[in-house]
């Protein structure tokens, strides 16, 4: 989706301006609630991913918290990510940025 953001914006959404997506990935746990009965499901994981996406993630990148299991990503893709420091006590990695100029 990041690489195809221009195509998605123009062809699928009919926009005349370029768009960029911001993605953040975190692994956590929260209490299950049946669909329609979620009410105000609040947990540390939900709070963290919200803050990660709003305060640390950057447009045109995939931001991944250190809580995501390492085996989630194939070995060949690991060189696409760099250390982005620590956010709220958890190490964070950013993908390389994909831009169109």
C-alpha cells in the first residue's frame, strides 16, 4: 500500500492530490469482546499502538515495535528496517522511506 499510494489515491479514491500512508505495527493483548459489544475496550496495547501511530510513525514508512516477534519478517526483509530509538520504553524500527519525486 505504501508503494502504491499514488495509484490508490488517484485511481481508487479519485483524488487529485498525492496521499501518503502511515503504518504502525505492535504486538499486544487485549480482552476479547463480541462484535457490537466492544464498548470502551481499553488496554495497554491499544493505548500504545494509538500513541505509536500518532507520535512516532512517519508517513511513507512502516513502523514496528520491538514487541513484534522477530520471525514475523523474513530474513531478506530485515535490512529494510533501521533502529528508530525507543518509544514509551519499547524499541522501535522504521522501514526505509518510499517517496516519489
